[in-house]
C-alpha cells in the first residue's frame, strides 16, 4: 500500500503541514513528494530503524517516578517539522530580543535593582523566589553575561502565531536529541536532504565550545562539563556534549578547590580549570555557599567564581528568571530595558498572587492550565479540561494556601504535525524548544527540539510524561 496523506485529518487544529483547505504548506513540498513515493510498509520500516538506532546509540533518559527500570529512549517520529525561512527570521529576532532583556534583568536584580525600585517588577516577588540567591548580590559574571545557554519553549495556537510558553535558563536539556534526530533523519531520508536547503544544526557543539572559551577571557582555556552523575535524567546529554566538544566530563569527585583555583584531578596531578559548563542546579553547586547537604557540588567553588578565577555557564543566580511567575513580567522587562514591544508574545498569563487574577483562576480553573512557579518536566501542573473535579478542588486549595507559587494560562490547542503512530498517520500536538547561546554574540541555533505529545489528545509534550520528538528543519 502506497504511503499517502489523503486520509489525514486536519480539522479543529492549526496543522503545520497542511492549511485548512488541505493544501501543503510552504517548505513541506519536497518531503511530501518523496514520502508518497514510498510504501506505507517502507515508511514504518524506516521509523522502526530510527528507533532501533536511538537505542543502539544509548540515547536514553531516566524516569525517576517509575519502579520498573528507569531508562528509556525518547521516541522519535520521522516526519519532520519544517519552518520556512521568513518565519524563522522573525523567531530569531524575537529570541535575541528576549535574551538581551532577560540578561539585563538578571544583572539588575543582583546589582542596582532599578526595575524593583521603579515598581515594574514587585520586590517581594523576587525576594520570595526560590531561585533568587542572596549570595549572588553584587555579582558581576565574566563579560557581563548571565544566561549563556537558554532553551525557550514556543507554541502555536489556532491562529498559527508563535508564542513563548516559558523560558528555561537553569540547565536546559534536550539539545542532544536535536543533534541526533538530525543525524537519524539524514540517514532515513538522504535523498530529501540532497535536494532540500535545510540549515544545519551540527555545529552546535563547536558554537557551544567557542562561547565557553570566550567567557573565560584566557588563551586556550581548559573547559569541562560538570554532571551530577550517571543517575541524572540527562546524563547521556552531559557525556554526549563533552565528547562532541572534546572536553572532560567531570563530577564532584573530579574537581577540588586548591590554592584558590578550581582544579581537576588527572593522572598527572592537578590541572587548573578555567570554564565549567555546569549541569547542576544553583543550590547544589557549592555546599559552603548554598545547600550544605549537597553531595554533588564542589566546596568553595562559588568563592573562586566571585574572584574571577573560574567561569561558570550558566551563571549562578540565573534561575531567578526561570521562575514561571517572572515569565509573566517578561513583556514589561523587554519594554523597561530595551524600550521595545516584544516581537514574540507571551501566552496570556494569570498571576495568582494578584487578587483579581486569583479570583478569575479559582472561578475558571476547569478551563485553565495551572503551573507551579518552579516545577518542570510537566510536573506540578493541572490541565483543567482534562482533570477531575477532585483535582480542581485540590489545586484551588493549593492556590489559596500559596498564591505566590502559581500562575494559570488558557488551555491552548497546540498546533499539530503528522506523525506515524501504530502504523497509521495521525496528527499530534507539538511545541518547539530553540537553543540560544550568548557569548560574543547571541546565536539562535536554526531549528531546535520539536517535542511531540504522542498520547492521543494529550497536550503534554515532556518526555517524562510520554512525549517524543521530531527533527526540526529550518529552510534557507
């Protein structure tokens, strides 16, 4: 049986591949034409081969909440998500604007606090944030850059316009899946790549290394990747990026503060480390400065950092802008620091600490998505239309008990892309996480990780909640 999109259903949602009249959208022509030259059996075979390749390469993640073995692959779908060049140009400009403003905001919060004094962002909102670190007051990171690596989650609603769903600035993950998905799709559809102008993403590790070297300010600096260890959910990514950059992967046992510097234990003795790409949350980084119970940090490293003897990416304290309540203020932050309107809009957000917003959320919770301020991975979240009345009641009580900790947003029908599911082609909801590197310049990697809610009807794309991923093609 020939592979075909003839029976694919697009009603009710914005579809990335087909418009409302069933016409193929810009950029998808070559892929549609090539895929329809194959049999359905051949498409399924290629899909299964891609998943076997993921497992063979060891591209897995850990799921802490499961008892029956923790490692699994993130499923990949071989029908790509394709973004035309003009759409990408707007996204790139908007993301650069956003990162510039957020970086200025973080620096201001830990130094002059002008934005707090002017009442644009409430002072108590910052001081009550779990990710605001008083120890970082007065800190000036190398080159004035705080958020070196950002993964900003974007969605499309019914109107087809991109919106920012949230910012991820602490330890954004998933870039290894972006890179490996591209290699898999090159192997799966080599003839399409030969005939289509797709912007590359394979230079991400070299761009990451250049950025890390830049913030060191030293010639030929020693760079390493700091991981919490093999049981971390993103350990594969830590080891993958270290290997791709040609630098050492280290954990707390490998680093020590000695003679005022951070040094790495080697077979030849101690070696001074100049730059650390840390994949450890702020408060676990140094038990002397933050959480005294941390067993995965390096005692004394924060003091070395403050003296300018080691560079850290991302800078400690960056998580203050990762707070989902702070997210609601980013349009005001952009206007305050840059004097510009946001190029990419936020999703409409209700701030539960504000009386009027809180009343609206409590009265309409069954129609809203409620999120905890500092949770990630799809946890601490209520999707009102999918939840029970008991869930609604529980979250109402949570909001009343701690309104500072919650925001709410309308339930948005995320755009869909065709997927191969159980031997059939069906639409599934997606988001997009582009990766932004801030070094000498701000570089937005042309593509990113498209995450897919593989469970039918689900809006949750997180891998820990049954999500998968797609390769993202940005056209020249």
